[in-house]
């Protein structure tokens, strides 16, 4: 018998709230820094590129051009990474629940078996519902 | 710290590959051993690999210097999955970054692994063990590991570039090393502090939720699913 689950808590439990807050902090910091850098005409080049250019210049007299080993033209790169992000996100999320489900409570698999149906979508989230 | 193709002379990048190769067998052995001990380790290792890939690709702007750089994630990974396993993770991560992101290079995977996967890892892990041995709180030991593991990565990378100019360079080795490091340093130092904060934070959360996944904190009485237990009759 699965415990009563409040769908609102599944959607917006403490885990999701913490993730949203961390996400917003990072994004605000990046956008604020980028705005400041734009105002002050800073280029924002990566230090890796700067030092690589310096190293290449010292070695061979000219800076190398930086491009991927497999170069995807135009927006195909955006498409490839969007698809990769989608499936990797699903896999990480799925694995995350298995790893971080509170082991002090009942085992995830035994809950699935006991309920006879359901699955991950009906499981209580780690921070949301008391089992 | 992602040195690109065409910068290091062949003698150097081959040497760095050879040095990296010395860590592969112990890394695979550590992974195999810990999978036997805890079946959660395998998916956990994959997730840590994803985390290192993302963290070491995540360019953060530094408005003081006007440039961007990234943390490494390997000090954190070394504490939670083991230092030698982190070297293997670094090789995989650096390969994908070189091939798909143009971040680093194919010939320089060895050199980049030595800086990020070996120096960052072992400096971070060593400091973590030292501070824990001295009974420091988790947040302090993890923070120190993150801070100095990050800086060690960039020091090593600058050292590799300086060694490349050992013959034929215009400056003595130490000065050349510091010149390259100062290319990274001003941007990297604030990011090393960020790395210290998230290393401490993530480790704190992990120890509170899944202490069994971290060897130093695994309670002796807590049963974790092992391969032996599953293989045996009546096992789960």
C-alpha cells in the first residue's frame, strides 16, 4: 500500500525548491557579471584560451585557432546538445532518485513490488512526503 | 587548464600520456573493488563523471578581470569516488570535451589529465585526509580540498606549459611558470573559493543523506547491497 501522496508536494518539494534557488542564484550572478562586463567593455574570453594563445605564441610564434575536433556547423551544434541534454537529464534524474532515495525508509524496489503497480512516478520524493 | 593541440611539443605530450597511463590500472582496480563492495557505486560513479564534465565545462565570468574560467570538480570527485577512479573519470571527461566542445585537445589529454585528474585530485584528496585526520569539521576539510585542489590544477597546467619552453624559452623555468600561472590566477582565485564552497556544501549534503557511499563515513552496521550478497542464494 503506497502512502498518501500530495501531488503538490511532488511537484514543488524541498528538493525542487533548493534546485530552483541554486539555479536562480547562478543565473543572476552570471547575468549581472555579464552586464557589468558589457558596460565596462570587457571581452569575457576564457582564461584557457588566453593562456593557450600565449603558450602557442611562445612555442611557434602564432596563436592557434580554437575549434572542436568534430565541428558541427551552425545551429546543428545547438540541436545535438539539446538532444544530448534531454536524454542525459532523464538518465541523471532517474539514477538520482535511486541513489538518493532515503535509505532509512523502505527500499524503492520493495515499495514498487508492494504497490503492485505504480513505479517511479508514484514514489514519494526524498524531501517531500513522509513514508 | 585545457591545453589545446599544437602547443606542446611531441616529446612533452607523449611524456604526459605515459605519466597518465601509470594511473589507469590502479584506477580501474579501484573502480572494480568498490563496485564489489557497493552496487550503488556504479551509477554513482557515472553521475560523478557527469558532474565533473559539467563543472569543468562551466565557464563563470569574473567581472574583476573581465575573463571567464571554470572550476574542476575533481577534488570533490576524489573524496566521494576515490582518487584513482577520479583519474579515469578525468580521462573520459577530457576526451569528450576535446572531441565535442573543442575544449582541450586529443594530443593533450595526457597533459590535461595530469593537471586536472592527478594534481587537482591528489592535492584535494590529500588535504581532505589530512584535515580529517586532524579532526577538522567536514566543511573545513572539504573547503580546503576544493580550494587548493583547484589552484593545484592550474599551477600544474602552467607548469606543463613552462616545461614545454624549457629548451628555447626566453625566461627561466620558474619565471615562465609564474607568467603562465598569472594568466589563470586572477580569474581562478575567486573561482577556487566558489569551488571550496560547493565542495563543502555538496559533501555535507551527501554525508547527511548517503553516508554509505563515502568510505570514511559508511556506518559499519549499515548493510549496503554488495555483488556477493546478490549472487548468493537468498540474496536480494
